[in-house]
C-alpha cells in the first residue's frame, strides 16, 4: 500500500509542550490494558472476562432526561446481595472509578501516599501517579508473612492501603481476621481498601461484614468478572455511611447512565444471581483442571494457583507466548519478581481451555 495519502498520519505523536503539562502527567506512560494492545486472536483469555453471555433488553427507549444519580433498584438489589444497608453502597463506573474516587477523596496530591502489596493490580499505581500521590510499595510477601504490627509499621503514614483479595495476578488471599487487625491498628489514621473484584469465586472469604464494625474499611466490587458484564462498566464501593459522605461529594453528579442502570438491575435479579453462582462453580472446576495440566507440563516452571478466575504461571521459555499468539491464543504476559516469562490465563469456556491444552502439548511435542 502506498504511503502517499497518509502524510497526516504521523508515525510519532507530536509532543505537547511540557511547560504546560504538570510534571507527574508528563512522566506517565499510557496504561496498556489487556484490551488496548490491539492484539489479534481467536481465543481471548487475557482480561479475566467471563465466557458466559446473556442477552439483555432495555426497558426504556427515551433518554432526554438525566438519570437517577444512584439508581434505587440497583442499589437495593446490590445491598440485599451483600447484606448491607442501601446507604453503605455507591454504584460507580467500574471498580476502577471507585479506586480513583478514593484517591481523589482521601489523598492530598504531592503530600500523601497510598500503600500497596506488589505484585498486584496495576490501577492503584496508575491512579496514584495521575493524581500526584506517592506510592509506598510493599510486597505480597510482607502482607502474607509479616505480623500485623510489622505490616502497620511499614504502612507508615500512607492514607489508603490497597489489599487486593484475591490478589490479581497471584491469586493469593489474606484472611479477614488479618484485615480486621490491620484496620484496627490504622483506626483514625488510614483507610483499608479491600478490592474484591474476584470474591464471587470464594465468597466465604469476603470482608464485607467488617464494614459494620470499621469506619475505615472499604470493599470494592464489580460486575465485570463473575457477573459477566465487563462491557457494562459497573462497580460498587461499599463502606460505612460516615466514610461514604466525603466520597459522595467527589462523585460526579450523574455517574450512571440510565441504560447501564437498566441492565445492572436485571443482572442482579434473584434468578441471575443463581445462574452466576452456577457459572462460578463450573469455572472453579475448570480452573482445577487447567492447574493440573500446567503442573504436569514440562514447559511450565511454576504455577501460582489461588482464588479467582485465572491461573498465573512461569514458563521455562518466554518464546512459548509467541507460539500461543501464532495459534490465535491471547493470554496476559507479565513481568513478576523481575522476570518476564510469566503468564496469566483467564478461565474461559471448556472449548477455550482445550485450546490452551493443545498449545501446551505442542510445546513439549517435537512431532507437532
Ligand atoms: C478487573 C479488576 C478491577 C476492575 O474492575 P472494573 O469494575 O471492570 O473497573 C478491579 N480490581 C481488580 C483486582 C481487577 O482485577
């Protein structure tokens, strides 16, 4: 193809004058999410999405009016689902917006910090960086193995403490007793944020019931994973009324589109919650099967199998990832513990996982 018609299509993005940009923004690199990388493929196991689909119909067809800022039917259904009062639930544009609102509400830019336990979900750092809030990067090892007073000492004067539970991408869990003990020691000092994006895969380990005992504890939830609605962009921030009062001041006036509220209410019907739980049972069983295949494969060095709808593993040879792309199989590569040969595989359908098995077999079979 000729380039002649493409003279305006610059190969390099023009630089915006950095004297106009704040320094923290100038330094950012655009977040590369699983979806933004424009990969081509046929089997998508890179974003921890659900393989299940369901058709939704809109109950309204007119949109000339602004929506309900916090749609009552959704708030009531979600508060019943988690066993909290409606006043302890805020609906947001994904759990990601909850993360952002927490940083904007509770951190003073260029003064405060957030604590996190690496490796963990990338958006805590991205959000802090964009708001000029510092990061106190602790390790998962500290969270798992140190005692509470030591953890609290290392948290220091960080304002928000993000505990991803189950942790993405390691699948590790920390007990609700330990979370409660950390929140106790941080009372009147800092807020513990428990990100439960994957909690439906291990619901008995939720920290939600602690919300009635702690003013400084937040739980983040989403409809993107077990509820199979990543495209809807819906999450929930759960906390005491006192904690949510300043949070609500920072929330945009109309954060939830009426079409989103309509679909979210349907997704939270009793019958849909029953089918979500049935799907979780199937996905958890498939995860066991995938972990076994990986543990038995000579191409795999280490498997981190934990909770959540994903398995993370270390390959012996990173080129196996290219072999997967060649088969149309898209999984999520990671650099963990300084090594770039890690891969996270989302639990898809049985058919999709058989593509993973075929790829694994091809790696160790010379006569492929
Ligand atoms: C997927 C994910 C989210 C994002 O949820 P959205 O509701 O889609 O914004 C938040 N936290 C963790 C740990 C996740 O893996």
